[in-house]
C-alpha cells in the first residue's frame, strides 16, 4: 500500500506500524483536523458469505465501533471514527507513543518486568476495566498485545468492542482439527474455552494470565501445543508465580492466583475490588508504586464532542408502534434513498390519506433505522452527511405520518442541529422555529421537547450575534422549565448555563458570573462534582471571573477544572489541556510569569507528545511560552520562539489566519524591544494591512495594529507621520462607534 493512500479524502496513511491477525495499523494524518492518528485497516470480509450475512456483519461492526467510540477513560484508547473503504473496514484511533506489553517483554528478552512496574500496570488496567465493566462492556480478548504502556507510563487498553468481531468476520486463527475459534489461547478463560456465556470475570482471568507473564516472564501454561494450553486453562491449577520468582511479594502472588481461579465465582467480584486489593497490598508492602487511579464514577460521562451542545430529550415517538427494527436496515447506500413504496398504486386521491392512516411497520422501522444512522454520523462529527440523512427521513416521515407528528419533528430538529454545526446558523434558526411551532401544536407549549426546540432557537440567535433576542427566549424557556420540570432538572440547568453564557455576551458580567456559580453548584449536586457538564460550567465561571479582572479567583477555578478533568477524562484529554492553558493565562495576568513559563514548557511537551508539532493547540501553547519569555525580558529567546511559531502557523493555518497574525505581531513586539525598529515597523504595517483585509478597517484589532504602527513611527523619530496615523485611527473609532 503506497504511503500516499488517502481514505475518504481525509486520512492519509503514512507509516505501517503494525500487522496482525485482524489487519494492519498505520500511523496517519487526519487532513481535516490536522492531527496525527492511528488507522487500523481490518482484513477484507471472508469470501464465500452471502450478501445478507455480510450486511449483518457490517452493521455489527458499526455497532461495536460506536460502543468503542463512546468510551471515555484515560485507560482506554480513544476511537475517533470508523467506516468502510474499498470493501474493507477501518477504525481511526488516537496515535499512542509507547510499546504494548508484548513488545516490552520482547525488549526485556522475555525476562519479567520490575515488580513496581507489574503492580503499576495491574492497578491501571484494573481501573480501566472497572470503568468499562460499569458500562456493561466486556473486552473478551485481553492480552499483552492489546495493552499499551505509553512513554509517560500511562497504560491503555486497546480494541474494546472490536476484537470480538474476529470470529464472526473470519479474522481469527483456528486450532487445527479442533474447530475452536480463538485468537491467542494463552489468555483465554475456562468459560471462553467451553463456549459458555462470559461476563466481566472472564476479563479478570485474562488479566491474571497477563500479570503472571509480566511477573514471571512466561504465561501460566507455557506449552507449544495450543490444545494442551486450553486443557491447562480448563483443568490444571497453575504453579504460584513465586515458585518462578521468589522476590515477588505475597500479595501479588495471591492476587494473581485468585484471578486465575477456574470458577468465575472464586475470582474477585469486580475490577474495583481488584484495584483496592492491589493498592492495599502495595501500601502494606511499603512499595512506592504509582498513584492509584481513582475508581471510575458511576455518573454517566459525556465525550468531549458534547461540550456546548444544548439538546434535551429526543422525540418519544408517541404515535409510532413498538417495532423491533430489522438489524440489516439502514446500512450504507440505503440511508438517504427513500424506501420502496409499500402501497399499491391507485388513484391520486387514494393515496396520501390512506398511506398516512396505515404506514407499514417495515416502513417505519426503516425510517427509525435511518434516523439512528444520522444520529451516529453526528456523534462522529460528520455533520454534513448527518444533515442529508435527516433531511431525507424528515421528508419521508412528513409524507407517511404528517408534518406535525413527533417523529417528523424529531427529524427536522436534527436537521436544525446539523445546520447549526455546519455554520448555517440562519437556516438552523428557521428550522428550529418551525419545529417549535409544530411541537407547540402537537405536544403543547410547555412540553419538554417544545422547550428543547425553543432553547435551540435561542442558542442559534446567540451564534448570530443577536444576544438580546436570545436572552428573551432563554428567560421564557427557563421559566417554563422551572415550572414544569423543577429548578434542578438537568435540562433546566442546561438552560441556565446557556443563559449565563449569553449574559456575558451582553456585557452583564456580574450577573453572568453569579448565575454560572449557581449552576455549577447545582450540577455538582445533581450530576456529581466530576461530571463533564459540571466542569464545563466551572470553566464558564473561571472565564467570567477573568473578564471581571478577578484573576486570583479565576486561577483557582481553572485549577479546579483541570484537576477534575484529569480525573474524569485523563491528563492528556484535550479538555484537560485546554484548562491548563487557561491556568497559564491567569498566571501571566497576575504577573507570575516564571510560573506561567514553567507551566507552558510542560504543556508544550504534552501537546507535542499528544498532538504533534503542527497541531494548532501545540502552537497556541508555544505562543504562550514565547509571550512569557518576553515578560521576563528574555527577548532574544522570545523572538526566536515567535518566529518559529509564526512560520508553522503560516504553513498550517495560512498567512492571514487570525492566529498567524497574532504571532506576526509578537515578532514585531520582540524586534521593538530589541531596538530593531525599522524591521518592527515593516512587520506591524503588514499585520495592520492583513487585519484590515480580513476584519475590516474599523475592527478593534485592525485599529490596534495601526496604533502599533504609529508608535513604531514615533520610536523612529517620524513624529508627523505618527500623528497623522493616530488621527486616522481616532476618526475610524468614532465612525465605527468603537
């Protein structure tokens, strides 16, 4: 496969980094988001299957991939996207910098790992399994090759929800002459071997096999014959690990043997108990170890793409019959095509009324499936495709069910949402307005779904800069929600959060800050202090405090958000890193530039590791580092940093992107402080001209750049030119009311 291979015009394959039974893994570049990712290309579907069978398998792949994409835990590899390309299936995941445990053992020449490392890995894997098992998800193929240890010692489990597809699609090897489908027999639980139902305790057995190998250098049943390995799992009590390695602590020996119990009931009850036993044993043994990951909270976690969304409940389909949809309906190629007409041809009048009176269960099931497909595309950020699906389904539902049916309005609601997400705010506003009117007629003006549509109307008004109108709608919706749903219903709190945000855009900063603080406290009570929605509101509190100049309080609030996000989402999650960036801004505003500089150095290192050198957020962190070098009068270093960031932003973002222009101005600032005023004047002038082209001559940033230029002229002794330029700026400010 050539290194120029481009999947769906988005994912460019760069380097082959792995090949196994399920396919290949490539380091790749996401051309849309400008970030490095890993792409797993699964082997083509096994030949000889009927089309109906392969269609079901493709649907199972989509379903399992959605499960994997919904997992949000620092110990689970993030799945960004998935799909089908040239007859094969693919997954797009975060690109991890590290080695899997099988590679670590190979690097160590199959000698066991240090005891501290074994315990640390065990605790991190236990925390990740505790989270996924609470979501009702069992891995089923836990083995050293599916567990990664990153360069910062973070441990992540790979292939959740995907490995189990192997047997169905034909990826797994089979034992010669046995007919037992399997991957690697060394890590299979006795119940898996027997073909019985498995639950979370099967994963615990597999983890016991992994830990046995890490601690001793070999799996518990290290035999050449695969069938003998399976018999060992089923019938043989393993030798205690300490018989292979006497230095192992007793608690670790006991834990591993308990995990390897033949009967699931004899193993630890769950991964949470396992984590507690490991932590207690490490503490009692006096081993330092790494920090014990906090057990995952039972409050539902939302992925980062939900931040800022304002949707409430979807339509309840009150008029639709209860149907079990066809699992093969709604696959690629059918989503936007209208279903076959299920009615006999007749006269023009026979028609629509009869069709609406008795739409078939099959037709409704197909529409439900296509609606769900549109929602899934939206969750993946593929908003334009999602919009086309919802548009087609809305038209079909209006035809079959009527324009004011809740299902029809649900599809139109989702159309509005996709229009908003693709930058078509005015179109979204019209769509949400029509949905609100239709729901008021069919469901009532205070029904939660009617209020959802009205709330989205307010949100889009804000996006259009019509903040006063948005404020009026938010106030009315909030009053209705408090009256009908209660003051601490999650939808009520979401409305109050949006109202607080809109107040800040109206300049009513004190009110905005006070309301955001109230919402944050209420969300902490209702959802938990570590829930992403609680942390989003706390972030808004910090932002409002900064606008009010209350930087000491803003700094404390941003630090609280960063700590919460590190626990809930992981230290390297984009939302966690964003909060750390704002901590640096706050430190700088407080004149604590040495601390800010140290923070930005660490943040740059983390961004480079997580996102790469050309990611816009990496460049933003480097910009902050350069600004603080300047504040510490280290101008040669600041100028060098500003030039490097500017060059990268020109290549990545374009020469007239607003962030690029900020970097170019920073170059001019450095030149000025070094006394190189002629060079500074040239850069200031080019920044001003570019801002006028992009933003308009009377925009505040363009005017600020002209003031920079005038100040530079003064420094060069060209006073009359400077005075004339100052006058032009003042006139533009007056004419533009700035």
